[in-house]
C-alpha cells in the first residue's frame, strides 16, 4: 500500500488521534513537516491520499508552500484520490477547488455543538455520529463551499463546518484532538482565551471534563476517519 502524505504546518498541530487510527489499521503515512522546511512532493503518484493538518497561518498568506499544496490537492482531485483537511487543511481544500477563505463572523474556540445537515452526503459521511455532536474548534476564518461540494456539518457560530465532494472531506473543526493536544494549545495560545465570550471559551471551560469530552470526540473521529479511509482499505 502506498503511504498517505500527511502535511504538518506547525509542530503542535500534528496528526494527533489520526495517527493512532492509522497505526491501528496498519495504514502507512509519510509526515511532511512543512514547519521544518521539508520538501513537498512533486506530485501525488507516490501516495494513496493526502491529509492536511491545521495551523495558525491563513491560506491567504503569501507563504511559499501554499501554492504547492493547492496544486497537489487539485491533482489528487483529478485522480480521485482521497483528500482530508482539518481546519487550515479544510481551507486549503476549499481554495484549491475554487472556494474563498474569509473572516468568520466570530472567533470560535473551545467545545461547541455541531449539527448534521439534512443531505444525502451528510447521511453518507456522518451516518452514525450523534446529532448534535460536541466537537473542538479553534479558528477565526472560514471557507466557502466549492462548486459541486455539499455542506455536511454546521453550527451557530460557523455555517460551513464541513463539506464533502467525491473522496474529499474538508473539516473546519478539529476531530484529531487528544487530551494533551488540547492542554498544549490552551497553553500556547492562552492569549486568545483572555476575553471569553459565547463563542470563545476560557481556559477552565476548555479543559473541564477533558477526558470524557475527548473520548466522545474520538468516537466521532473514528466514524469520520473510517468513512474517509473506505476507498483506501475497502
């Protein structure tokens, strides 16, 4: 089996729970540490799919690796390879497929419920997860929905929480979290938590009942990742 190419844009936003899922199913992946100036693949011929993690930068920033990643997403879409994006990664997918990345009406940080949309695609991708599901968020921007794609998750703070098209899934929320990752982000990005609001939780809210919240999140992640991996493992 060819490996997945997994793109990391900052060290603290690695594959997290997804790495555990891939190890459990014996699916190889190659970590491409963009944050350490690792060279990007020239094309997608050596992989079985692409995964893009998050990061504090914007897809609209003039960073040297963004256009190269957008080109890889377009090539993968043309070849009907599975592509998965988390937060910044989902925004990269949207832009690659013709969408726009703009400021969300509010910052959304912490644990917030997400609803399934009433679409055939949502039933396909999210069939057995709770509705609503309490998922983890950390973003100030949002993606538009490219032509041909379908919104499959939404909530009160961000209308476009996820979209799907063919073998491509873009997530605005973070289903890859582990408890140590939540604590690390809350510490590293503590300055963003100093003025809590309805959409931005404070440190205590984010870390309360953390093990139970993460366990529920990972049950959702299991379902979503299993569906995304279907073209790869059958």
